[in-house]
């Protein structure tokens, strides 16, 4: 029967493969560098932009305010939620083919997951080369917006200068038993250690660190507050920009970078099917330009465009930051499962 109908089946198979290959090439096609004049013309007709984000409002306000001053004909709509809730909403819209967002601002490990689900659109910004070195997606599906350098924080009233740990191995000193706090979900930090040390060394270290009886608490903001209050002497991994902000308020805290320094990246990406494509692209062009990255600097944050130094410069001085691994979104569950298993058995 198959042989008898092969003359009919073969053309169908060929047509099917053509469709598959055409779809793949359409997704893989390198987009052209945009014309800002055409983007402005298109955005002036759309007159709207919807941004979904998981960042604090103050972390995006200066960017959006300055963008709207530059392009006052655009009306901005924003929706903020926690990372899990935001991902769930996006995927619900994606499955229903009813995307309501144009631009998303989110941790790049999670943007990798959205890329895998084909919820993002590839886009080549004008200054793409400024984000080389791991601070943009290799295929152009997302770009770094700002960086959170992860460091060891300490209370300056409790920890003497001579006792400040200078390496991860120093944290295994018996004098720190019961005096270290660690974030409950440090997946990006763990993946950075794996990337630099390999799995075996990383998990041998976590096993030894668990013997120090660390306090495992959820939320790096909470850990930083407890550090300032003197309830814990040491905490890891914390964001150095936040510690610098608290130092300005005279909190007794400081930080030290332990090698390797994990760079948690907050990225920005374009919806697969934006309702306002020109306005969305215009926003990416602005936020990732030198002008937009100076806005990030004014926030006291680390711009992902590394040519622009943060304020204070100490946030990146002599730091070799290791960006989040791009190809491991599925490993988040694995590293957290293994981390929790060690910490429960401490």
C-alpha cells in the first residue's frame, strides 16, 4: 500500500520539510540594524507601549520617565509581579496567542526559558557589540540592562578588619560556625561556581559550607537588613549596590568580592508578537544606548554596558564578573534541589 501511494506521499513529505525548514530559517534569520527615524514614525502611530517587569518600580522609573520625555507621544502601561507570577502570566498569554505585553524586564536565566518557549523575538540593537562578553544573548533574544554583582556582606561592628574573609575557603574557618547567613535560592551563584570550578568541586564546597551551620533565609533584601541590624555577622550572596546604598545611610555594613564574582543580570527583551513593535524597539534602543545606561548609573546600579562605570566606581573596580550561564535554564531546579538537600542535612 505504501509503495502504491508513494508517488502521492513523496510530494507531501517534501512540502512538509520545506515548511519546517522555512520556519526555522525565519526564526534564525539575522535581523537588520534598525532605522531610528522609521521606529519613531511607527511609534508615533502606535502611541502606546506595555512593559511587564519583575523589578522594583524605582529601578525602572528613571528609565521610563526619561524615555517618555524623549518620546512624549507614547502612552506607557506597566505591569509588575514577582518572577514566578510574571512567567505564568506570560506563558498563559503565549499559549492563548493573546500577548498583551511588548517588552519584558526580567532575570536573564528566566528570559532564557522564555526564549526556549519561543515567547521572545530576536532583535539586533544598534549598539549590540557594547554588550559582548556574556551580557547579551548569543542569538539576540535578550540584552543585559543592569548587573547585580554578588558578594560577601559583613557587619563592620562585629567583624574585625583582620578577620574579614578574603576567599570562599575562608568561610570554612571554624570561627564562622553559626555566624553565616545564606540566601535560600542562590541558583545563579551556584551555577557560577559550577561554571568556574566544575560540579564536583562546587558541591564538595557546599557540603563543607553546610557544616558551618549557616542560617538559610529567603530574600537578599532581608539578609542585608539583618546584617545591618547586627543579627548576623556575614551573609552571602548579597548585591553590592544595596550594601553601598545602606552605607550612605550610615549602616554598619560593607562588602568584599570573593572570586569568582557571580553577575546576576536583569535583562530586557521583545515579545514574540508585540502589539506596538515600533515603540517596543524604540524603548530597547533607548534603554541600551549610552543615554539609557547612564540612567542605570544614576540609580546607583551597575550598567550592563560595561564602558559606563557605575556610581560609585567601586562597584566594579578590580571585579572580574562572571555573567549568568546562558544555556542552563533547566538547571535552576537541579541546583536548588541539591543545595536544599545539603542544607537540610547540615
